[in-house]
C-alpha cells in the first residue's frame, strides 16, 4: 500500500474519531435472503465463481521445494498442485487418464518423483506427462502424449497460489494473468511482500452456512462491539474503518485503539499496520487480513447451498517468526479462532433464520456498504 494511501487512510480514520462519524455510503443496500439457500443460484455460483474465476487454493510455503505437492478438493474439483524439478508450480486435475481414478490420495507430500495411480499403476511425472502404462502392450494404440494429467490454469504470486478449476482443452495455455485479475489491489499485495512467508497454522472449519455468509462476517466492523466484546473488540476502536471498492475486490482498514497516539509522530513515519489492520476481500471467496507481523488468510468454499468450509491459515514472515516465541503466535491464532467461533455461531443462526419468512432481504447500513458491493459483484458475475 503506497505511503500516501496509508497516510490518507490514517487521516480519514482520525477524522472519524474526532467528528464521531463513520465511512458511510450514500444509502442502504440489500441482498435477497434466497441468495443464501436457493439451489439454482448455488449451482450458478459453483459453475461460474468456482470454475471460471481464479481461486486461492494454497500458499507457496506448502510447496516450497521441487517434488512438494498438495491436493485440494474444496472447490468441488480434485486438484493436484506440484512443484516440478524445474521449480515451476503446476496444477492438474487429480484424475487418472486411464479410468478416472484419483491419482494422488494424500493431502500433501514431499520429494515426489512421479505420481502412480493406485488402481492400475499408470504413472505421471511432475509435469503431468504420462510416463508409463503398466502391461502397455494391451494399450498398443494409446498415444501417451494425449494422456497427460489434465492441466489447470495456475498463478503463483505474493505467496499465494491461484487455480482456475476448469479442465483446459488440449493445447490450451495454463498461464494465468493474476495481476490483471487483481487489478487495483495488485500493488498492495506486492508491497506486503508475502513471498517466502511460512505457514504457521491451518484449519478447515465446516459450518452450516452458505459460503457467502462466511465472507459477510469479514466485511464490516459494526459488529465488533456487540459480538466480540472480550475477544477482538478490545484491540479496535468502535467501528472506525475505511471501506473502498477496488474493481471486484474490496479494501478495508480497521483502526486499532493505538490510532490516536499517531498524531504526535511525523507523517513520514506513519505506517498503517502500526495502528490498523488492512483487510482485502479478493473476489470471489478469499479474505486476507494483514497486521504488523502476520497475515490471516480465510477462504470460504461451498459444500452445499447451506454448508461451507472455511480454510483459515496464518502466514508469518521468517524474520518475525524468529523474533517472537511460539507462545505469542499461538495466542494470536487463538484470538482469531475465538472471534471466528463467535462470527460463525451467529452465521449459523442467520442461515437457519433466512427460511423463517421474517426477512425477504438482508439490510446493510451505510457503513455496511462493503456487503452491498460484495453481493452486487456476485450477482453481476453470475448474471
Ligand atoms: S484408473 Fe488409473 S491406472 Fe487405471
Ligand atoms: Fe467478526
């Protein structure tokens, strides 16, 4: 985030404290409650958002070395991601080209030279090429070059891995221009220098909630005072936050209680992460929360119209990790996790109550405008 933007955000938030105002949008916004359970909309979201858009499926730290691999099924497509001996990261459908068995059953591994299908032993190298057909004479006419693992578009940047979970046609390019997709948030992600950060923790959390309700919980600070009084609210000023639409993505800065100390310091030294967290909603299903010393990554995946799995992980720079004891990072993760329990507990009540007929639509106040933007973007994308 450019220094001038950091100063501008900090000034805006200081102004809100002084005048007791909020970063209000022009009016109310809404989303229909059916959007959280309608099977037709759900199908459309999976087909468009989770098949045609770049989805964060992991972090570079998980596959740092040649031969490291992870598998990922949460988009609904079985994905195998592996770093080749050339250092290049590639993604494939984790589906054998013989009779469609799952090739690699493990969630992750290291030192791989080849993938061998457990059903009849066909083998593939780290670039997906079909190496060997067992009892090959029975398959005399099979053209091996036409039976490589089916590649997927992949981009690896800023410590994150994005994949578009749709099978590429023969000969189609597997490159993915993630910078173009990120648009206005690209310089920020580049500036936070998350490449090379280590993964401190990862947990999948399954909830009876539509996958978008999980994202909703991150898009406003209004609820902190009421829902998180003893977890994260003590760290933050009450609903002092800036919200900005950046193409299809959203940037939010949320002021910590230390914000008011900043005025005594020269502006050249103002650093937003010293007094706020900066949060990005990366369309369609990822939230990144940058703090002084780590990044929380939250990715929401649909299981069914009314079930989702949230992948929650924490990335830390190696320097910061060395500087602070493990107990510090554990306490930090636990704080995040406790707030999540509160958020997702409420979310499950919302999911159930959407069926009651009490509300035809959810009402978003002026300072909940990011929710309006987010749902409008989903609607636009699946229209
Ligand atoms: S299905 Fe993989 S070798 Fe037969
Ligand atoms: Fe929350």
